[in-house]
């Protein structure tokens, strides 16, 4: 269904209002304009229960490669000029201090020129990949079904997210979810020539052939014929991915084979992203650790450049891998190993605690005010975490609170 949403565009001192229509609701699958023909879309919708081809995947874990930079002032204040959000009605909300809690469905946004309608918090499948705690296949399937039922039907996955793509494949092959119920964005991880998707020894294999072999393998693991989006994942070099016979050409070939609808890059360096955007060869991007309560560097160059070209943007680390959820940072990292980000995250937690503000809600609402970012992937270990994340997207933080946070410069 369509509901009217009130959009707030505000600076610390001035507010303006506008309204717009957004699509919400259970299992929303309106994917908007699509490059594929109607016949191709109809054919994909019939691929609901594909057989298990008996393939055994080779999986590896990723190492965390956190890059930290601090930004203040212009980007954070500029964030407050745009505030797309759902306003709760009197019948389905209640007040809680600085928060107004709503029972509405997860809001959705159109993912740039892909035309895909995605939830504002896609499910980062690392959450059930045993990275943050053990999750059985049955538990993962139950969690995946629950996510789809709550409207979080976009699954953002990668080989280096533990064994998560295997579990997502089990859910699809066993009919826990239908292929036409979900949106799948995947990765081609080319960090090591020696193993699939790892950060192992040896120079990365950026070849077209590697991409095609990787995607064929992942199609077997997931039990699908086609991906909605595939990203080239975190390359150490950008030039080899763009050259003739390189990684991006491999994705373009995969698209010509009808294996994927849309292509892009998921990585951190802004100069890499800007080079790709200038090439005009991609549809979407994923950036991470550069638009959250700690820093907003992507708002200075990357987000405007992507918006100008109409690229779909998803923003990783909106809650800094759990540091911006209200849980003490020392529960994640021993205090003696803290860096600047850890101290700042703990200071933000204390600031919220003093004011009886839900930090998870503040972190997500802060990101949702940037309407040129279409999704903020978050991994959930269980249904309780998922429900908390969903509630945070439906919780309005009042404008005075956001202004006070901006002025605190934590």
C-alpha cells in the first residue's frame, strides 16, 4: 500500500516540511522499472524451488579491516537538512521520552536506477554466518523466514561472511522462502588467488574467468539461477578490475548471460568508487564506515557523485558492528585495545544514557535522514535483534535531540 510520509529537511535552526509517497507492507516486491524484459521477469518468478545440485562450497572467514577517520561540522550538520522518515499515527504509536515509537512496517526506498524496492535495513547475512555467535541451519532458516515476514526481504551476502550463503541456500532450496520473495545482492571476492573469497596469501585474481567461475559456484550454493545485484568486493587495487578482461568485464559478461540484473562495487576507498562512477559501467554501490554517528565523509564526495549518476547506494556499518547499539563497547573490544572510535562510541553511549535515548534508534535515524542512501545493511544474530533493528527504523527521534547531538560534537 502507499502511505503519505512527512519529510523533514532541517538545519540546526530551520526546518522545512514536504510530503512524499512511499511503499510499505509485508513482503513488498515492487521492483519498479527493470532492465530485464517482462518475459525474463516472469521466468525468474517461476524459479522458486531449485534442486540441490550436491555442490560443496569452499568457505573462509574475513578479517576485519577497520579504517578510521574523524569528521565533524559540515557533513554532520548537512545531514540535518534532509530527513525522510515515517510519521506514526495516533493509533499506532506511543511516547517514550525523546522517542516516538511506531508499530508501522519497515519503510522501503527505491535503490537508485536499479528500480528495486528495498527495505531501509537490508539483512546483512554475516549475522547468521557464525561470525558473532553460532547459528544452526534451522535457526537461520527460521530467522530468514521471520525477516521476510517483517518486510526485510533483501539479503546482502558474501562468501567471506562465514557459512551464511550456504544457510541462505538451504532456506531457498527447502522452500522456507521463495526466490521471488527475496532480493539477493552478492559479492565476487577476489582477495586471494589461492582460495575462494578469503584474505589469504597471494595476489588477487582479478580476471574475468575468475568472476564467472565464482558466480557459477555461488549459484549452485544458493540454488538460484540469477542474482539481483552482484558487487566486486573490496579489491586492493582498482585498475585491474576495470581493465580489459578484468573483474568488471566478468560481471558484464555475467549480466549478458542473464545471471545478474545489476552490478557494482562494495568497497571503502572513495577514489576507487569515484573512478568507477566516472566509468558509467555500474548501477549500484556499497560503501562502509563512512556514514554513521562517528563520521560522514561519504557525504562530502561519494554520495553526491553517486546521486548525480542515479546509482543505488547502500551504507555498511551504520551501527559500527554493534558499537552504536547501546551495548557497552568493552563487551566487543577490551578497553586496553580501544582506539579513537571505541572511545567516541562509548562517549555517545553515555550521552544517550544520560538523556534516556535509545542509541540504536539514534544511530539508524541519523543515517535514514540521508535520502540519497537507500539501505543500511545490518546483520542480526536472532529474531530479537532483528525486531529491535526494525523498531529503530520506525522510531522518530525529535529534531531538538538530533540538533543537540550534532552540536555536542562527540
